[in-house]
C-alpha cells in the first residue's frame, strides 16, 4: 500500500514545505506558534535531520509522496519516537498513516515506542490507540484551545 523512502539532505526543503502545509490548519485552529510543526523554520528541520538518531522518511503511495514520518532512535535503550507524522490533506483517510506506523515498526521493531499528539484531535487519538498505543496519563496544557497527550506502546 505504501513504501517508506529515506529522505536525503537534498529533500530538507521539500520536507519543510510539506510539513508547513500539512500542519497549517492545526496551527490556525490552535494558535500554538511555539509548538506547531507548521511554525518551524527550515533550520529546525535541517538540525533534526542532522541528528544521528533521526531518520525522516517520505510516505509514498503510487509514486506520490503523500506524507512523511520522522523516527527518533537513539539506540540506547530509550523509547523510539515518532515525531512528527503527517499525511497531506488530500490523501487523508486512506490508511496511509496506519501503514506508515506499521512500516516503521517493521524496520525498528514493534516494541518500546512513544509519541504525543493534540488531545482535542479525536481522529489522532483513535489512530494511535488502534495501533496499540496507550495514554501515559501525562497531559501538557498548551493554551485555552489545546493540550498535548502522551502515548507509549509496550
């Protein structure tokens, strides 16, 4: 259904542009300028890309980049992390996010993951819970519109 294609240094601008577009509606809705991926600079994406424990992948379906996922794996026994994961608006609701999570779990192992998401985005909560993630009980209040909820798997 999808393939993951590892992003290269030449892909940083494309990743950044896709991320801005994919998260723009959430930024407008929640006004979380300090936290939203839509408000990040290209330099922040580049700095993350250069981290030895970070890998960005494009999520490809039928030869089209429908989204991307960043995996953080420090290989030190700490939890692996998905942050961020996005599907471009026109490709949402087709199972691509679920397939991408399964694909990174196949590459990195299905155990010992963490992620966080917006508590008020029920579709995100449903996706992650369907994928076997459970809330840790930690919730961070960001502003009057949104909270961040933390998840773990295994």
